[in-house]
């Protein structure tokens, strides 16, 4: 159950001091003159009556201290439209930052109500239909920032990528059924493309059997990775390989079943995710290498395709999980993406506390991957996000304090 954080406040009690000065009034009457007596010597004049000494001023009376007044939270009265990607692997991050912003007083929409692919998400943020999301995979999504709007401006003129939520957290590449790879000695996609027997064996059981092509499991349309894969195929000259584009979860489930059965399957995937618990590198699957990592030459001529550059495209993975590794480095063909937030510029300017929180917010890729595994086992993402906040209470409190100071 979500534990709401007590608001961070700083206040001073104002104490009014009442000065009560007491002075003695002189209300004593003059004494009557004594009666004259004959031949009596003159009495000395009476001493004038002394004024009563002024009483010392009373000590100021202390009033009871006022209850500390709570500082208005920066989000009070502010509603945020939060978008999220139409993949679920970063849902733990999305709902965690949503809950943190709610602790700061913001009313944040349910991200699933604005679930979009990257092209539409960046357009929505540029047009003000969504305020922010946390699903920018850079540099791959740079192409969407470069898109031109009807008024001649670019999406990137209205949207800013913010923070360092999971830098180099998006490990990407191609997994192959281990049994099939070992049977045909395949350690790279180039090996597969150049091996007629392996192509024939793969084609017999792939999504489009009998077309003489190895149809590998790729991405959903509009995720950007589908465009990058097409560019990699063209750049590498893989004439015997093409990508199947469909619903990702269904495709990957089919590939994982084949990997478990020792049948041929190749699938693009990434971290953080539970996918690598289904096709498990070193167990029923292996990472493949590519001989040439795509540069910025844009071989398919797609608008923004220069940003599909994946150099260096390497990761420190040993030969147990990536047989094509050289000195512990696997040339996967994909750069490890930086997963970051992005937001509408006007929204950021109007909400400096949100901007500061998005700059500070970060989660560990391993933790998020484990949360994905729990989600696959039926855990509620809201419970997982609330538990992460509870487990990292001191860190979250420090973020909130710094964000509130920026308001």
C-alpha cells in the first residue's frame, strides 16, 4: 500500500509581543495648612509629598507559539498529463515518478490513458497534448525531434530531453536459439546470411516459411527500432534476412517457445525487461554479433535516418553469452541507449520543480528488470512503484527537497 510522504515544509512561528507599561497616577491631595498659633515659632515648611515610585514595566507576556504553517506544495492546483510508451518495460519508472510528483502536490494523469508510440508521443508533447514522458531512447529517438511541424518549426524546438534516468540502460541486440546457433556454428547475423543450409533450416520454421528468407522477429511498427533494423539490413547487405514487424509480445513469446524447444529463432530485444528471462543468454539463447555497425550514412534514405547511427555498438559480454565476443567485448550492432525523460518546453518553464525532479530521477536497470519479472508473474506495477519509493525513502526525500527548492 502506498505510503504518502509527509510534506516537506519550512516555516517560522510569528510571536507578537505586547508591551504593558504600568505607571502610578499621583492622586494624593495637598495637606491642609496647620492653624496659626500665637507667638509660636514658624514651623518649617512641610516636605512635598513624594510621588509614588513608578512601577517597573511588566515583562512582555509570551503568547502561545502558533502551529507551524505548512508551505504550499509546488504542485497544488496543477494538473499534469503524463504519457507513456506503448511498451511496458519502463512502466515501473513511469508510475514511480508519477507517485513522487503526487507527493509534491501535483495531480498526475494515469500514464496508460495517454499510451503512445514514439512518433505520436513526441508530436503530442510538441503540441501540448501531453506534458512529459520518461520513455525517450536516445540517440534512436532523435529522429522524432528532428521532424518538422506544419508551422515550419521542429518538434525539438518545443520538446526537451531531460535528466539521466537510465544512462546506457537500454542494452539492445539480437538473441538466437542456442541449439540452432551451435548446430550451424552461427555467432553473427552475417554468419547466418552467408550460410545457405542455415537459412534453409531457419526458413522452414520462421514466420513466413518457404520464401527462402530468414524472417527474424523484429519490432512493432513505429517503435523506431523497426526502422533501425531495416537500416542495418540494408547497411550490412543481408540479402537473405528480413524483419517481421508485428505485435512485439506475441512475436517474442513465439521466439521464446522455439528457443526452449531448440528450434531456430532470432529476436531483437532489450533491457530493462523480463524478455531476457524468456530467451536467456547462456541458457536457451545467445547474443549475436554483427560484422559492421551501422553509421550515419542512412542507407534507406529515411527522414532522420542519420540518427540511426549505432556506433560503437559494443557491450562487455563474454563468450558464454556472446560466442562472437573478442576479449570480452560483444559487437552487438546496437549502442546501449540512454533512457531519459522528455517534456514540453512551456510545461518545464511553468513547473521548475517538475523539471528539477526529472533531472534528478534515476532508477537502476537491474532493479527495473527485476520489477519487470515480477510484473510478468502478476505483480501490480503500482505496488512495485510504491515499494521502490518506500525502500528508497531517504533518496526520494532528498529529490523532493531539492525539487521544491527549485520551485
